[in-house]
């Protein structure tokens, strides 16, 4: 899964940083920054919580692995 932040929506509430310290940080300009857009499975819950808690709904979660059946090979 991937976590994407829309900086046009972000207002620097930092709810995401409190909810997901392993996933999101505040950048120098006070906006949220996703540390690694590709979220490790261990941090998936944090990413989902950050997306839920954001007052501005600035986050989008992309579940890359849902649409394709698992037995197909993954291309480049």
C-alpha cells in the first residue's frame, strides 16, 4: 500500500504525525511529509489512522495489491 499526502490540503495540524510517527513527519515548512510512500505492512495501521484523523482529508491510501489477483506475476 501507498500513502499520498495532498500538500494543497495539508494545514499542518500534525494529527498524522502523532498517529503515525513511523510513517509521517512534519517538514520544515510545517507540512506533512510521508517518510516512505510505500508503506511497510508493519506500519499499515498507522497509515490508515493518519488518513482517518486528518481534519483536512489530505491523505489518500492506495492499496496496490487489492485489484490484481495474487497469483499473477508483478511486472516492473
